[in-house]
């Protein structure tokens, strides 16, 4: 199951939410980033030492930075590449 961390009103999180919806993927959303200090917890820093959102965990793979998440999920769409690979 995909897990997404970030507050829904953050532009970069909205970008990832849109892609997950377009790809019709199920995910669990953790609303973090709106309360001071909730990105500096040891648990979150273990996932992202930069303490930034969004963050996506996908069966052990951890990806942060919205554009990286969008490219990562686009490249895995049901076994067919949505993102063209450079030769």
C-alpha cells in the first residue's frame, strides 16, 4: 500500500495527490507539515533526513520531492511506462 506524507494544502503535495488520483492508486495519507515540529520527529527524519514534504513510501521504496515522486509513479504505471526513457 502506498503511503503519502504531507499536508493537503501544500502545492507540491497537491501535485502528488493529483497524480495518484489520475493513476487510480490506493494510498494512505498522513497529514503532516502543518504543526510546528511534526517533520522533525525521529520517525519522520528516519524517512526523510531533509524534513520536507511530500514523501511517498511504496513497499519499502522511499521517495521525496514532488517531481521525483511524479516521475517514479509514472514510470511504474501498471507495468507500462508513462514517462519516456532517454536512450
